[in-house]
């Protein structure tokens, strides 16, 4: 197998593997013995879902999250850079290195001159832009907005203004249990004619992607409590 750092997408929920991931990904995964992962338990579960015959105990996992020190991270690629073994990066959901700490290890691989191979898989950012009807030529993902309500509402105003002045789609997310509060702040802050797309549980059986104006959302707010969600703002 080619020496490289393989970026391995995972499902966005309980979606069957074959529904969103190409068979080629499985072929790659079965040849890798060293994985850099955000959470070992969920990575192990995903690999078993890919192929139940995988000997999980024969694999080596390196944890990469917000608690990983730069010193630890610098050594994670030794199997690749020193021994020539292919390695894989697995996120908690969706595509590694996109709104994900995996980007840090990819940067190291690039500096070391190692080949990086991103594999095909679901990205909530791209899927939501595709389904929104908003500008797909220019969009910006902002991750989590400020927690403090005043700061968050000021930031929402800034994003809305960018949607109008730059003709740019604005995307952001929230912790699922705070979705309702985020939606309330959006409704309270944005102009009635501004468009809001709510995309929840993408690729799952209860997938929800709906675009309406703020004025129309006020009449019928969805129940998105505790559901993985991405919000998109665009000019009206």
C-alpha cells in the first residue's frame, strides 16, 4: 500500500456505511494499522462497522483532541515518517481536518513532505450548502458562535451583514442541546426578509433541510433539540 496519510471520513449519524461511503474507503482502511483519532472508542466502533472481521486489538490508536499537547502530536506521525507505514486520520463525524483538530496533524505531514490522501465522504458543510439554495460560489463556515448571548447576537448581526454586502452564505453550528436557544437568537436578531436554512441529521433517515425567511420561521419553529444541526444565513 502507498505510503501516505489517509483522511478517512465517517458517517454523520447511524447511517449505514454503504449509503454514504465508497467501497474504496473500506479497501484502504483494511490495510492501515495506525490511526490518529479524535476519540478511540467511537473510532473502534466505526472500524467494526466498516468490517466486523477487523482485529481491533492489533491496531494502534493515537488520540488527537483539544487536550493533545504539541509535543505528543509531533510524535504521532513517526510510523509514517520514520517507518514508512500508511496512517489514517478519523474524525468523530464527517470529514477529518474540516472543522476538526485533524488539520493539525495534516499540517505536520505537509511540512514533512508526506503524501496526504483525502478520501470521499459526507461533509455537513457541503451538504447543507448544496441543499440550502444559497450561494455555493462564496460561503464561510464560522464553527461555534460566542456563548454569551450579547456577543452571540452581535456576531449574528455581523454575519447577516456579510451575507448582504458580500453576497456570501454564512454557516455556523451549535451544541445540540443549545439549538433552540440559538434559533431564538437568530429569529430575534435578523431581518424578517433574511433567509435561514436549518439542516439537521444530515444523511440520516430523519434528515431535515428547510429554507425559509426569518419572518416565515417565526410562524412555525422546528423541534431541533439535541439534533446535530448546521445553520445557514443568506440575504433575502
